[in-house]
C-alpha cells in the first residue's frame, strides 16, 4: 500500500480557487494538534500593462498527466527535505479573471520555519517545472503567452 506521500493527487481546479475552498482547507487542520505552523501562498491574477493592452484574465492549460506526475515528484522531494505534516497544492485551469486566485499552496509542520521554507520552495518549483501554460487575455482582445519571471 502506498503512503500519503506517493499517491498522485489531482492539483487542478476548473476556474478560480474560491475563498471557501481556501477557508475550508485551513479550517480542516484545526484538529491536527501536532501542527505548530502553516505557510500559505496565494497566487492572484494581476492587471499587468502590456504593449498590446491590459491583462483582463489568464487562460491556463496544462499537460495534465505529465503535470500530475511532476507534482508528485516535487511533493515527495519537499516531504523528504522538510519535516512537514501536510502539503496541499491547487492550481487553476481555464479562464481566470484579474483579482481571482489561481494558485493555492499550503504547507504545515510542527514548526514555522519548515512550513515557510517548504512553501517557498514549492511555489518556485511549481512555477519552474510544471507543464502549465498561461495565455494572457488583454482588453484589446490580443492574447500573449505568459512568461514566468
């Protein structure tokens, strides 16, 4: 039987990540009394100005199977490196409007330092390694492929 670290979890959410999903995820950890620290990252769509116009939304697509395999690999690496109790990753697919949440990363540990460092590394690796693409939709009806910085 696989342990909790080696099970492929679906990280994708169709549409924006709702405040209720975030709140419920946080609230569900209140009974886990060995946890002393949580770290949360919320990625929100910005209204960046481009030469072609202003961003109004981002259309996210992914090579789903490859992304889920890679997310599992990253998850296992992070669990091995840090003393974590829990880790949750949610990434939006579809059209996400400016102001909406498109990425929710949540790490928990007995101590804050591990939770914070793991969360930071997890976000950087997700942005750099997962086959997820964002096409920025502009107010001019132009479309520009997003480049992560």
